[in-house]
C-alpha cells in the first residue's frame, strides 16, 4: 500500500476542505458528538450515583476496572465485526453500550446496575473501533488529519455540552430522569445511524466474507506491532496522568477552583492542538508532525516528574502533556491508513485500541504502585519509557515507506 506521506507527486490539485465534507462525514461527526454528550456525564456521575446509594468506594473501583476490561474485549471484537458485518452494522452493535449504561441509572439494585455498567464497556469498545474505521474509509485522504481532529472533538465538545446539562438536571430531578433522558439520546443516535448514515465505502455484502476473521495475520505484522507500542506507551502516561495530576495539584496547595481551571485550560489546549496537528499532518505529512509532537510530549512528562511539588510546573507541563497526548491520538488513524488495506482496517484499529485499553489499565495501576515511592517517580519512569517512541516512530515510517 502506498503511504499517504509519499503519494503526493503527480496527484490532482488538493481539494478544498468544504468540498470533502460529505454526508457520511457530517453524520459520523454528529454521532460522535451525541456519543460525547452521553458518555461524559455517565462516566462523571456513575460513581456518585453508586456512592449515594450507600455502596463502598471499592465497588466503584471494581466496576470501573471491569468496564475497562470489557472495553478491551470490545475493541477486539469490534475490529473483527467492522471488517465482517461492515462499519455501519458494527456501529449499531456498539451503540447498544450507551443503552445499557443509560439503563443502569434506571435500576438501582446492584444485581442489575453492576452488570449493565460493566457490559456497556463492551459496546463502547466496539463503537470506538467501528467509528474510527468508518472515519478512515469516508474521510478524504488529503484532510484525514483534520477530520480525525474533528472526530475527537466530538468527545470533548459533547462532554462540554452534556456534563453541565446533566449537573443541572440532577440538581432538579433524580438519576432515573437522567437515565431516561440518556436513553432517549441513545435511541436518537441509533435512529440516525439506521436511517441517515450511509454505508461505508469498504462495506461489502455479508455473504462475501468470512464471519469474524482472526487477528493472527494482523498481529504478526511488524507495522501492526509498532503501532501497538506507539499507542500503548503514550496511553500509559494518560492513564497515569488522569489519576495523579489532580492529586499533585491538590498536594501543591491548589484550590478546587484552580484544579477545575487546570482541567478547563488543558482541555481547551488539547482541542486546539488536535486541530493544528491534524491540519499540519495533512499538509506536511504525518512523519514530521509525529516527531514534533513527541519532542514536546516526552520532555513534558519527565519535567512533571522532576518538579512534582510546584503548582506552576504541574499546570504547565501537565497541559503540554495532555495536549501532546491527544495530538498523538489524532495522528493514529493516519498512521493506520498508511499500512492497512480497507478490508483489514477494522482489525488494525481494533488491535490498536486493545493496546489503548491495556495502557489505560496498566498506567492507572502503575500510578498507584509507584507514587508510594515518590510523587514524581511514576512520571519519570513513564517518560523514560516513552523515549522509545521516537525510535519506534522512525522505524514505523521507514517501514511504511518501503515498497509492499
């Protein structure tokens, strides 16, 4: 397969962005926005919901970990389903996760809400891989970076809309009302997918394919192994950062308002960074931008670990690390498109998302284990490990540029 970065000479003039904003892309971005509206408040308020019913914090922790494990399995199955059932049908399967999570707020008995919440992770992993597969299929290659950024914006912008609305709703009504409205939004997304979203260009009739193709062929390829590591190592940092940075800020004397301000600033910077990086990758190629982002990412992690007790350094380097981490996430679909054929993109993205889940789980666990030995030690360790991402990136682009 000809890599995107090297396939520019002799091509037709670059099309304008608006001319490539087709119906499939508009509907997909709308679905991603609705997913953000649902997911962010559900994730925020579920621990409070469980705690207010009198259940221990340990149960909340167990359910969160179990849901993450199911997300890992969902990524595995989602990639295969996307390549067999098709992107659109796999999206429908994944959207069932939002229905299950919404239903968990309607049934307060632990024997019901616990399995519903855990199983929703399976749908969430399937949805993520199917949606990213559709994105790579439907987006024009000349603007894949920008479309990837806008796709990721669905999570952040949707959360910015959904979380405050959910907070106001819960102040006036109760969790059952919240669950019912969430169910309504989830059903709306299902209707839009069924009636409005066109099939992906890579979708083929079911009879033309073997159901649930395996991952053995994909996982054995050096390019896929490199992508797995390029997804896993930065995600280890992110799994660690979302646990430890708020604690570091608190220990440094930050008020609740300052911590909230940090969260807002870092989210805004991450959103802007995604768009800038996506646009730059479309114009300059993914290789230069990937290496440039890593030149910011790795030092910011290590600096966070070396200066863990100073408020200014945590906020500065935490924001830089967050922005760079989300920027690397924006670049990942372009990297997959460089080495995967349309028939196997679902499994490639499922394989990569599986390693994202592993990175989140292990990063969170390492945060707890290493922080007892020193406040900054977790970041120093994960920063040192991420030094390897520079060499891995160079190896990946060299292999992607080699003739097939």
